């Protein structure tokens, strides 16, 4: 009798563990989330995409909702002017779950680019900037960093002249 009771309890616990571990739902649900900066401030106008044709933009509170998502694993990408772009894997298995995304300001990327340049790693600096072009490519400071990295990677009089023109236009420096 004790053996049957033990087996019954073991089966019941196993069922509970499986039930808790597989919180996947059937059908679709809205995936809600919030994008915030490193200090917790909401990030508005940040584009969030799940790579399956599901894209939205955050509101003033940093919140976003993407309707009709199926449970599964996705690669989430995001970008916004003045903010670093992101790419991360997320698992959407619970219709009540909220995706929280923390992003750094683009200035943190510029610091990394400067560090690469000081080390002579211009190809890495160029690659990092390339990953940040969405949302920031039209920004004058972003374009300046691109010009500096390009010049550092292969100096030429033509690139130096272009860099000097940009400095003159953006900052008023005259060479």
C-alpha cells in the first residue's frame, strides 16, 4: 500500500512539474513590453521588431504591444534615435508575460568606438557603427564618427578634406 501511495505522489509531483514547466499557450496572444534606459527612464519612439513582420514603436511611456504573437522563440531587434540598437533572443511562452528591454544611450556606443580607435581597431569601430545605423544614421554626430573611423582606417587627403568640411559645417571649426 505504501508503494502505491509513493508512486501516486511521484506521478502527481511529476505532472505538476511538467504543467509548470510548459506554460506555452495555444493560439495567439498580444506580447506587451517596455523599453527603458539604463536609469529606468521610458524610451519613446524606439522601434521594436520580432523579425517575423511584427514591428511597432514605443509610446511616451516606453510601452509597446505586438498583437497576434504565437508562443515561441524570437530574435528581437530594436533601434531608436539617440539610443543603441539591440538584438536579443526572447522566449514568449506566457500570455501574461511582459518583455522588458533596457537600452543604452548612443553615447555609450561612441565611447566604445573611441576605445577601438585608440587601440587602432578601426575595422571593429566601423563594424560597431554599422550595427547602430538604424535610427542614428541621419544624426550629424553619428556621421562624424563614421567619417573619423573611415579616415583612421585608410587615411587620404580626400577623406581628410571631407572630415575637415564636416567639422566646419557641424562645429564651426576652420582648417
